[in-house]
């Protein structure tokens, strides 16, 4: 295994209160050892990016955090809960506090935008009057800049708009933590920039702590308070964007060089 780099933590984080803690986590699929003694903390109020190549285990990590997959060993603590030992009801309660923006958005194609946004409220038995529900739907839609789409179907929306609606559907539950899986993949650069900005502004507005999984360096630069680099199954390096960008380790450099050479062409 490669030695982990010793890059300092960003002092902006509140070190006393990790809202997610992953310790000595192992996860394999048969002979495919995806996560090998992986360690990571998400601190209250921070935007943490997990950066890694395709197939490095980023989605597996996030799925274990939300209890969709089970780790082989090691501990995952989310908001004081040992995820592996929660029953279905407890997991459900936790998932209301941890919003998950899927790579695919996972909107319901047969429902209008309004119905898509009402769905999580019903699903989590949140008791609101019709007027309160209406106000909540309109409020969250306004926050993502799409008030006018309330009666539209997902098929009528662009990729960027669908991503915003998926984000609104997650935010409507007022989550404490947001997990974003590749939020800008498949979007054009301008839309990707808008979504990155929205991640930051919504984080501030809804007071969330976030894990953002990405290999879009522009998105990472805009959103990350701190970056964890997932290489060969473990947390290979961590630090701020600038700290890692200036690091001379060849594996760390690889990620930044490609991005820098693209910048110099455009
Ligand atoms: N349910 C599963 N069963 C078997 N293998 C799996 C399963 N889910 C993921 N894997 C394997 O785990 C490894 C990591 O997959 P993962 O989806 O986490 O990658 P990733 O880092 O999210 O990649 P990408 O950037 O392409 O989304 C891959 O080798 C994948 O084939
Ligand atoms: Mg993935």
C-alpha cells in the first residue's frame, strides 16, 4: 500500500464535531478489494470532496455511508448512529436527515415537478397541511431558481434543470448532511458551473455539511473546503485545493496536471 501523504487539515473545520466518521473501513466484491482501511471524517459545516478515478470506490463509499451497501469491516458513524447496526426503520429516519443526490437524479418520470417534490414529504410521513406543503414546494423551487417548472414533467426539463429539481427534492426535507454523487457529470461547462455554485449557496442557506464526489476539477475548486483523495482503496492524501494542487507527489499531480493543461488551451 502507498504511504499516505501528510497534508494538514483545513483549520476552518470544527474538529470537535465530525458528523460522519469512517474508520478502518474495508469493502470487497469477491477478489475486487475496493476500500482498504479507508478513513475519513466530515466535519460540521464543511464541503468535503472525495476525488478518485473512475472505479476507485467513490460511489461504494457513499452507498455504505447511507446504508445501501454494507461494509465488510470497520465503523461508519453518521450523526451519532452506527449505520451497520440500524434496523430498517432507524435507517429510514437517518435517510431523512441525509440527502443523497444520485448520479442519475432518479426523478419519477410519470410525476410532475410538484409531485416529485411532495413525494419525500409523504414518504417520510411529514405531516403538513396542503397549504404548508404547497408553500414548502414553492420555497425550495424558488431557491433552486425553477419556480416556473412546478407543473412540468421531468421529460420537459434540460439536464441541468433536472439536476436542480433533484437537489430541491433532497433539500425539501431540510437535511443535515448532503451527499452528492458526481453532481456535474454530463452537464455542459456553464451548467456545471451553475450547479457547483448552487451546491455552495444551498449549503449555506440550508446549513448542511456535504460530501461531494467528483472528478470535475472546476466543480472541486469551487466547492471544496477540503479534499480527500481516494487512491488504491485508501485515503491517499487530503488537504485544500491549493495544498494538493501545489503538491509534488506524482499520483496527486496526475489529477491536477490534466486540468491545468486544459485550462491553458482554453
Ligand atoms: N454492487 C456491486 N457488486 C459488485 N461490484 C461492485 C458493485 N458496486 C461497485 N462494484 C465495483 O466496485 C468498484 C468501485 O465502484 P464505484 O461505483 O464505487 O466506482 P466510482 O469510483 O464511483 O466510479 P465512477 O467515477 O465511474 O462513478 C468497481 O470495480 C465496481 O465494479
Ligand atoms: Mg460513481
